[in-house]
């Protein structure tokens, strides 16, 4: 069922090193070389409503290799749905690695960059937001609050989100996202070949009820002392403590010259807070010698828990798809791989993203510089604005500037 590593249509030496990993099974690999359109099916989803976005086959505005193309969302406010089929396989007893690269050239403020693995039979022409999937994985950004890697597993027909927070990349450069699921029900999430999260499918998703629960019958023993600190029984209130007044007459105050005892009554100095006054007396706190720690109910086996040793298994994986809504387009996908060998995926990432990333970054910085220059050229108002700024800087050197404007305002009011 699984294909032995095949010669993907290649254009460079890349493959030499990849072929060295002869034991890797590669279920699907897409570099978006020529002919990619024969392997991918564009869905008709949202076409009726004129909301189906077009893909641009491109290496993007900045890249490390202009001949290495991917597919990029090219229209704003559009739905995107595209998928590719591969020979059906099960990941039972095997590691599953799902990896791709994604670049948000548009400075994404709200939208996804994730991909899906689908099982069973899917009408690819109708693939859309409602099509059931097995795994959804990749970055999702919205505003300041959502900047995370989605890792959704479908178990018992329910989409379960990872419970751990995995921050995603937010810049405008290419990044490689890798999801590894192992037969021991552990997983890892990598970005750019660096592990960002790892753990167990049992604990980091709510696929099954928890193995252990707090004993609902357990009660805190009567004599359990959970006070960590107690008032020191040895501590005594100092003599005369209560005689200290809260307020005392201000000794610096002087009777005003023009005070008239007859008319104004007898003069008394105003009172001020007494620095000696420390509030009502409290004994100091000491560690409780009898402290028995925080009480916790003991854990017992959860009667609801029934283990599923195949919790990690997706028996009929058959399609990979991208299904997105994009407010601002410009997300570019490339180098999709589904394999059983993390090392194979790692090398693929190194040979593509790894080799190109420095040149891509330089190209991006160049593009940014050019954009800035053009903006300042196109916008002669800018020079005026700069002068204004300088004026403002001088005026705002001290708080007088603010009070000055306040006075100006008042003047205006007075005049009105
Ligand atoms: C496709 O991407 C290239 C490179 O960024 C760009 O020049 C071109 O205008 C894009 N085409 C469409 C149809 O968006
Ligand atoms: C599967 O889901 C159904 C409906 O939500 C639920 O009744 C059942 O207990 C679940 N089975 C497992 C093994 O989680
Ligand atoms: C600690 O426990 C002993 C025995 O119950 C008791 O006599 C003693 O007063 C306790 N000490 C404090 C500080 O509560
Ligand atoms: C701002 O105030 C500081 C300290 O009073 C002074 O040294 C500085 O020259 C002032 N700058 C301007 C722009 O007025």
C-alpha cells in the first residue's frame, strides 16, 4: 500500500541525500513542480457565490529561489479549497509525519495557514469547510490574541483541539510546520525543524476520559491542619500600644496673625497623621509547626476510562487539502510531505527552506526597503509632516507644552 521512496521529479541534487534514507515510506510529497495541477483538484466550493479564490502559482514577491514555486492565495475576502489524493494508508504501528511550509507575504492579521488530512472517500470537487477531516494542522493568526499552531485530531467523529498552547510564527517569511504522531501515542510539533511542543495524545487532547480522577468519596480528615501560617502565640501587645493616637496636632501649624479669638473661637492646630501610629495591634505570623500541607483528594482509576490502544491510528488516510477563508490573501504553501520517517521530513526541510531562508530574508529586507523609499517618494506630504513632528518635539520637551494647550483652550472658552 505504502509507496517506497520514489524519485519525485527533481531539479537538483537535493534528492541524493533524501534517497539515502532508503527505509522511509513517503505516502505523499508535493514540491509544486510542473504538473502539480494534475495532482491537485480545485474545489467548486463557494463558486456559485463568487467567493472561491484563485491560487497563484509563484515563488512569491521575495524568495530564496525564484524557480521554486508553491501555491499562493491571490484574492482577498475569498474561500480557498484544494486537495490532492494519495493511495490510502493506515498509520497503525507506524510514525506519521505531516509537514509543509507556509509563508504569509501579506502580513496576515487574521486567517489560517493550516492543512488537513482527510480519510475515506471525499468528493474533491465539493471539498469545503464542512467536509469531515482527520487532522488539521498549521498556523492560525487573528488579531493579538490568536497566534497559534492548530493541531486538531478527529476522534470518535469529534474535532478535538490540542489543549497546550503552541505559538506560531508571525512574520512574512517561509516557515516549516511538522506534526509527528507516534505509535506510542506521543506527538511532537516542530517549527523550522525545532521542537516546540511534545507530549501524549492521552493528556494533551480530550480524546478519551482521563485515566485517573480525584476520588469523589475522599474527604479531608478532621484533624488536617492546612493553615501554613498562624499568629505567634508568644507575641504580646506592647504596653501603651493602644494609647498611640491615630492623628496628632500639627506642631508646625501657627495661629494665623489675623485670628480673632472672640469672633473665630479658640484656635486649635489642625491635626496630621501620627507617624507613630501603626494601626490596630496584630500578633506576628509564624510558620505553623503542625502544618500538614495542602489537602488533595487521592487519585483513583477513572471507571469511565476505557483504553484505546489505537488512539493514534487513522486507518484510511487518503487526501491532503487546504481549506481556508482569507480576508487578506498572500499565503503561500509549498513542500508538502506525508511520511513515516521524521528524519526524511527533516532533511527535506533543510534542503528546501533551510537552503533558501537566508536569501529569502535578504530579498524580503530589500523589498521592504524599496517599499519604504517608494512610499516617501510618492508622498510629498511626508516632508511637511516631518517638520511638524520636529516642532512638536521641541514643544513637548516639558509639561509646559501640555499646560500651554490647556490655557489656550481656556482662552478660547473665555472668548466665546
Ligand atoms: C502572482 O504572484 C506574483 C509574484 O508575487 C505576482 O507578481 C503576480 O501579480 C501574482 N499574480 C496574481 C494573479 O495574483
Ligand atoms: C463517542 O461519542 C459518542 C457521542 O458523543 C459517545 O456517546 C461515546 O461515548 C463516545 N465514545 C468514545 C469511545 O469516546
Ligand atoms: C500542634 O499540635 C499539638 C497536638 O495536637 C497541639 O498541642 C499544639 O497546640 C499545636 N500547635 C499549634 C501551634 O497549633
Ligand atoms: C529639553 O530639556 C532638557 C532638560 O531641561 C534640555 O537639556 C534639552 O536641551 C531640551 N530639549 C529641547 C529640544 O528643548
